[in-house]
C-alpha cells in the first residue's frame, strides 16, 4: 500500500508513483539583459545622468463652468 502524495509530508510519494522518472527542468529562461543582447544585439550599460521629471502634487476632476 502506498502513501498518497502530500506536499511536505514525510514518506510522500511523488505524482506518478515511487518509481516515477524525476522531473527535469527545461532550458533555463535567460535574463532580460541576456535576451536583449542575444536576440536584438543591443548592449545595456548602466550610467548616471540628469533627467527631467514632472511632479504632479494633486489632481481633481474639472468642475462645470
């Protein structure tokens, strides 16, 4: 008699039975930087600089005139 599979339980049997093939991970997913470099041929470089920023302190619906 086999023990039913329970997550985190002792003596748990994985889905497919005790003699099931172990799960094999697919190809690892590339990072965003790697994907951009390999697929688009672009290289990302970290830099520091000034940018313009627009700050909105508050917003209200317009009133009828």
